[in-house]
């Protein structure tokens, strides 16, 4: 964080100082909520959760070097006491962002946010120091903590914004007002919570409504291939830049193909020129993510050649997102188990089909959460798609939703041993250990709550060290 005195922080957050002998002492280290991350010069934010109360670690973090604690009660060590810690954290982030000279880029969408954010960061940091959201910490706590990790040297601040309802993105954009806003897509992720795609579009579009006008330097970057997103152009006063495979897109891809290993290759076109890209990531869905990143980079002054080189060299920065491991015995494990929705599930299955040409392919799939009334139809459709893509074997893991996956495959024509329903992750591991052969490709994917990453991890460890159980 940029250096701030405890007195200034207390004033910004509307708090009272307690047990602080010298309010001019500065916070020069990071702002943290995990006591294990506290160190010299840091500020510890004490949240009181259902199981753990951060205030209980106050003495330990100060001993580790933290300058003070931001909490809701005195704790016997230097502290700034506020009524609500989350509100105070947001106010501090807003203050720091206003002080920074950085360009703030915010992005949202139903699918691909984290992968695209990682691509944007890898491209922009070739131009100037860049801070970006770690993993998918895109909520009311993770976003301000990311913003507070910026320093005086930071020139680009890339923030992922998630939403589970109307007003969430408006709130986040108020904490960290963006200059560039990117909307990727409107899909069915969390449709059970929102109630429909129109409501999702309403929520995601709050980002472009928050942007400054074109005269003030605001830019809305919108997906030309998604009608819900493209329609958001009428909801902003900012300049509009379109990306996609549409011929009308300002930043577009031509001659898209997949390499023999399932990695996308295309000709990138931007208003400043064209250049060829061959990505290290797997799956054609990354083309749209790459175009979104390219549009941001173009708007911030990078040439087509610079962008193409950066995209071609970019890798995956976040765990369990099309994470590919080649075992010594020739089995390929694709761990995409961080999360799942219908759009990302279809993209992952297509990537599996591309990677597995001439090889046996396995799709180990589980529940897609928060689909509401569409859950049966969407799971059935994924099961059918696995058959249409000639996936060698579908392993549906879990309860009712897994049964729907297998039912879809069965109704599409998978009648023999091409699909199987197992009860849990360990059953899936046991099955795969007994039936996998060298050269097979295994995709593992489900919503985070299912915990199927344990299947992928067990398969990788089995290939390296022998029999290891899923945990």
C-alpha cells in the first residue's frame, strides 16, 4: 500500500485510535486479513467470522510487525476502531485509489473473468507495473484488499468484479472507480440467484454505467458476439470498443483454429494493426478471452505486435483452470475443477475433444451449482454434448445432478459402458485407476462446492508416486 499514517487512516475510515502512542506512524506494508500474512509495516484487518474472530490474533500480528489492527473493538494493542470493518476497508481502498496515478481496469462477466484478468495482467505488465486480483478474490473484501496492494509505482490496476445480485457491481465500482470497463458475456452462471439472463445483464451492465464519459477518458469494452453485452453500449457515456469474432468488432480474430494439442491460434486484428497469436492455453474459448485482453491493451497504448507476443507467451496464473499435467505414463490430466457453469462446461468438453484426437478421452463431471429451474435441462444438455463430441467415457460424480448428466448421455445414445454414475470423488478415483491406459486424456470439472480437484490431484500423484487416495 502507499504509505499512510495511522492518523490519516483513522480519519479516512471514520475510526477512533486506541493504544496508539504515535498516530504519525505509517503503514508501509500490506493490508491483510489473514494473521499469517502480517509482517513489518502491515495493517491487520480483523473480521469476526462464524468460526474465527480476527480480533483474537491482534497481539500476534503486532508481534509479527503489524503497525496496528483495524477492528470493531479495542484489543490491547495499537488499533483503529470502527463500527463496520468491511465499510472501513472499502473507504480506505477508495481513498488510496484516488491517490494513485494508476489506470484502473475493471472486468466482469458470467464466465472467463479470472482467466481473462490473468491474460490482461500478463499483457499490461510488459508495458508498466501492474497489480491485479489474485485468483478470484472479486467480492466486497477481496477487491479492496487487491486495490490496497498497489504502490506508488503501480501504473495499471486490474480488478475482477463478481456479482450475485443487482447492485453488487455498482457498489464495487464505487469503491474503486474504473476508467476502463470490460464486460465479457452474459451466461447462465448464478441464474438461479438472479432469476434470468435479463437480470444478469442488468447487474453486469452496472460496470459500464459507472464509467466516466468519453471526454473524461472512459472506455467500455464490450463483447460484440454477445447480444446482451453489445446492448450495454446504450447504458454508458464512455467510448465503446467492441471485441469478438464478428466482422464489426474493433478487435477481432480471423482464421481461428486449434493446434494438434488443443491450443488456439488466430490472426489478431486491432485498429493499430494485425499480428499472429498461438496461445499456450488450452481450448478455443480462450480466443474470446484473448481478444478482450487485446482490446484493453490496445486502448492503453500497446501495438498489435506487442499484444500478440504477450498473448502467445501468457500462461495460466490461477489454479485448477484448464491446468494440464502430463504424467510419465502418457496420461494427460486436465484439472478444470475450480468452477463450472453450462458455458464453461461446454468449452471444456470441446477442448477435451480437441486435445484427445486419436486418444481415449474421459470427462469426469459433477454438479453445476446455482442454476435454479434450469438445472435439469442444463445438466442433461452437457451429458448429450459429451456424446456428440465422441468423448470416450463420461464419469458423472455425485447425486441428483450427476444422474441428470448421465441421463443426458444415455438419451443421446450412450447405452453401454460409455457413461457411468459414481457416488463420490473416491469412487471416481478408484474407477479411473483401474481403467486408465497410457495416452488417455482426462478432464475433471464441476462447481467448486463438489471438490473434484481431489480427483485430478489424486490422478497426478498416482502417476508420479503410485497409489494415493483422493482427499
